[in-house]
C-alpha cells in the first residue's frame, strides 16, 4: 500500500566547493548539505551533491542523501538518490529511495518524492512510499 508523507524542511548547513572552473559563469562543484525535516518525516537528512552551473540562472545537480529519523511513526534511516535543477530562482528536485537501504522500522521502505522551491527558508516536500 502506497502511503504519503508531507511536511517541510529547512537547510541547517551548506558547504560547497568548486572543483572545476570552466569559464566565468560555468563551474562544477560538490556540496555537503544538512536538512532538518518536520511534518510526517521528522529528522535530519545529509546530502552529498555534485552540481554543474551552466550560467548564473541555471544549474543541474545529483547525489546521495541519507535520512535518519521517523516517517509517519516508523523509526529508522534510508538512502535516496537526489536529482534536479535550478532555473531562474526555482529548484526542482526528485528523490528515489534506494531499495534495500532502509533500517529498523523503515527496513523495507521504497518509493519516491519531490520538492520545488524558490528562495524560501522553509520548503514543502512530498514522499510517496511503501513499507512492504
């Protein structure tokens, strides 16, 4: 049975370093980001993302995120693949839970989710998942 988790997250820390400067506006970076989630998902998510800035208004990113906490009363952790882009001030990101990455009460979790944001400090997310 597919369940839905919704809520908000905020960025707790963000450390980003450039590893390739292509020209004045194009560069590749790697970022370590920590998020605090509230709502149906309560806990912390840490992400390691690689980003490619195509210009000042457009970048793409992907990476691995690890969630530790509670999802609708079920405690544990799991790993997600994160992929998205930033275009004109809007971030669109898709999550996919890596099958077999869950622990404890989230051991069998699978599913996907997303978020879209502007420059807000608190962002709405949705995760559609199954524990079967």
